[in-house]
C-alpha cells in the first residue's frame, strides 16, 4: 500500500472535523509535560473540543480549497489542532486558561466563524465571555429593574398596612 493511501484517511478525518467544527485553533505545544498534556486534554473533553496532533503537511492537504487555507502560514514546527464543536470560543478559552499555568503553550492562528485570526486576535477572543454567560448577564440586567420595582411596591404596601 502506498504512503499516500495510508495518509488519505487522516486527511479525511481532518476534513470531517473542520466541516463539523465551529472554530479551529492551531497551537504550539513544544515542551509540554505528559501531566500537563493530560490535564489539557481533559479540559478540552469537558468543553467538547477535539484536540489532535497531526503532521503539518496532512493539515495543509485537508485545508486546501477551504477558508482554513489561511492558516497554512502558521503550520510550522510542532502544531496541535483544537476543533470547537459547541461554542466557537471554547478552544481559545481552554488554551488561554491553560497558558496561565503552562507557559510553553502558544496560540499560532485560528479560524472562528470563517475569519482567520492571528495569535493576538485569539487572545482577545479568549477574553470574551461565552454566549451562555452573555445571555445570563442580559437576563440578569433585564430582571434587575423588575425585581427592584417589585421590592419598592412591596415596601409601599407594607408601609400602608402599618399606618392603617
């Protein structure tokens, strides 16, 4: 069996992940310890992020003709790929959180909602609250005036009962 035939399923696997993912983030992981990598992978699994290490040439083949082709310049050295399946910012957030304790991890580049971002752009995206957090903040800010109004009306009613 030729080498190309052996590598074709891997390229297809990468293509499948890119089609299903909401975002793709490339990172440099050179120097990470086994224990750190195990914890890193666990954090990814909890957020439904697929974390894989492939050869750069196979990634380039899978990205050909897609929006992810803009990431080819970042495919040098050791490269790991994180595919966010649920929330587009999950991979960037997990990486940013892990970078606080594992300094060897570095963003390379990523594609979120069809836009290619460099390392600095991914840092900014990682600092943005998730969709769920934003919705809960919105609901909290909508609920706050109603709660305050109910509290004031209740106090007025109690005051009138005391004077009557």
